C-alpha cells in the first residue's frame, strides 16, 4: 500500500547532558515516515527543501532510510529549518527552533505543486499533523485539505496527528480552527491529551475522543504517554513500564506502529500494542530516530 506523508523535515542538533552536539534530522511526520519505511512500507514524503548542501544531505539520508523522495519540492531561495534539542537526566526534552523562513513553508504552493498533488492523490494512506498545518502557507493548507478529501473519495484513508506547538501559530484561535478543519477530513485521529488540554482545555481522554468524533474523525486514538492510549474499546496500556532515556519521537513512533498495523488489517487494540512497542524501543535510545538494532520491533 502506498503511504504519503506531508510535513517538514529539519536539520537537528541534539545533545544529552554535557555531550557534544550531534547533527541529524527530524520532524514529527518525518519521524513517522522513517519508521514506516524501515518496516518496508512504500512511503513518499511531501515537503520542500532548498538547493543547498544541507538539503542535499537530507534528501540522501531520507532516501537511505527507504523513503521515496520524488515528491519533495525545491525552493532555491530558501533552506531547511533547524532545531536544537537538549535532554535532561529524566529523558525530557527542551527545543529551540529556527524555521520561520524554511523551504517547507512553501510546500504545495511552489510551481509544480499540481503534479505533486496528482501523484499524492493515489495514496492508500495520507498522513499529516497540526504542525504540518502550522508551517504551510494558506494556499498550501487549502490544497492539503482538498487532497485529503480526494484521497478519501478514492477509497484511501487519512490520518491526522494533533501535534500542537503554540509557537508555530499566531494565536490559539487560529490553531483551533486549523485543527478542527483537519479533524473533519480524517479517518484516523491521533490526538495527545496533553496537547488537547493546551489547545482546547479538554482535561480527559474520553472528552477528547468524543470531541474529535463529533468533528468527524471516524477512529480516534488518544495518546496518554506512559499510561498508554484510549480507544473506543477502552484503555490500552503499554506492555511494560520503562524509565525513558529520551522521549523524543515517542508519539511519532507510536503513530507508525499503529498505522502500519491498521493497514495490515489488525484491530485497533493490537495496533495500539504495536505502537506502544515501537515507542518503547524509541524512548530507550537517544534521538527521535535511533539507529536500527536487533531489538527494533518489526
């Protein structure tokens, strides 16, 4: 099955404690796309990069992970975004971003976007996030929502992660409107209780689930961090309690495990366990996308 993921992949500077800075790449939907590609899935990533050496390295590295980069657009006037991440002794993260003029902001509004959209329309699964909505120009947002509608009309599914970062929006009402617009065109909703509390003031997983379903999401998985996730059938806790080394990318890994399992026809409860296992593997290693090893879930 063809998976199309839309978002922003950035240059990542990471450091844990007093270690030296390490150069890599990351981004919420990119992390999920890499995990899916590592499972052998057909994954195309839709974003925009520049014509600079850093952009060339990102393209090369993503292709090396198995991602189809043919739908990545080029903006010769801009470069990729950059973020720095530090991790404390408890595995909790702090971020700093430089992405205001990144090439990814012009995704789907650059020349050639019509061809990208035509290719993406054939997706069996389209995935994007609230961060995707935040970084796109208004024209790109409109085109993304229209793409989601066309994917569904053709029999594909749309997954949306309500990954809320307040700094990316001019104000809270703008973020709320963008989120509600995206939820209305998704089949699989992947909100996080912590984000929903910041965005809408919703304080229970059940209330988040009901609100997203009321907005139009057909299947809602409320992520609860170490407590697991809430499905329509009830709470699904992780298979084991862990002491995380680095919580970067945990939710993104969960998304990949869950969505891959659902594409394979597994029921939501089993899919949630697949997501928990991949997220658990990720948080016990440094970085949002740890190098593959023998213990990585298949």
